[in-house]
């Protein structure tokens, strides 16, 4: 109904749909109340933007002159799409100024998008890219140290450089195992007051009911270390994952 109202006000003749997640497009095309609207991906006067975000639908309509193709935007020097997850985290949480010159652990780093962003864009002094897999960085950077190991095995080398300013993890593991690993970093004295934390929770559950039990349980564990911890479904997250974010406020 909101889309119909906007289209009437803007005198829309034809629309191109731009939706997130993309599955919303099919709902738009099949909705009976929208059968008076003409959708055309090539010849359109306006673009309808529909985004599902934080439990609500956000709707907007822009004229064709304001629609910019992605190819017209200069892409940053990143090595994989996952780059945009950590970029979104840093921007949304306004962490950049707190991370400059700090030390980060990037668990599950391959092929290196997160590590590259933290070192090249944010300006962190040292980023430990922890992953047995290879990195495919645009260029070598002294600030990025590739530890070809699993997360827990990298702890001794990371400890030599003192506490972390940032702990990020995008590894493909079950949620409880992912949180277990973070808690081990905490127990080893690597995660202290002020450390920023961002952990991707991969949905490996059998069904939604199980996921609705597992996810809150891991969030509660994180809140024991980061009182302000919360779940944020990033725009860059897939529908099979979400992100837990927080700042450590009490030393273990």
C-alpha cells in the first residue's frame, strides 16, 4: 500500500524493482494490489527500493536520474565480497577512530578481505590473518601477518603482541564452537577492556526453532564479556548468517 501511495504521488509510469533480500521481488510481482503498476527492468521511469531490515520493510521510490549503476561506482581495493561485512560493521558502529594503530585478530581470514580493510582502510598497525587457507591480497602489506593455522593454534604468536584492539571472526563453524573459540581468547588474556568484537554466527541448525534457541544462547554468552553485545543482521550478511557485535567492558 505504501508503494502504491508513493507511485501515485510521484506520477510513476513504469518501475524497476531493487530489493533486499532479492526474494522480495517475486512478492512484488505477484501482489494483486500492485497489478496496476508496470514493472520493466529496462524501460522504467522510476526505481522502487524495498528493503527488509530489523524486522520492518523500508520502501522508497527514486526517479531514473537518481538510479546509479554499480559499474559507475569506483570499487574499493577488496579481494572478496565479505569485505563489505567488516566495512559495514566499522561504519555502523563508528569504530574506525578507536582502531587506528591497534592490533586485530581476523579469524577465518582467507582470502583476506577483512584483513585488507582493517589494515589498508582503517589503519590498524597489525592484523593477524588467521586461516590455513591462502590469502589473495591486492598487494603485500607488512601490517598483515598471515598465520596459516586454526584459531586456537594461533594464540601463542598473537600473545607476543599483547591484548587485541579488535577480535573478528567470520569462520564457517557451528555457533557454539565459534563462541567457544572467542571465550578461549578471553581466557588467555588477549581480549580486555575496550576490545571491539564482531562474530559471524553461521546458521547450521536443522530448523528455525533450533536457531531461535542457539542464537540467543550465544548472544547471552557474549554479553557476559560485552554487556552491550547485540545481534545485527548486516546488509552484507546472507540469509543463513547474522552478526554479534559488542565492546568488552569488564576484564575476565
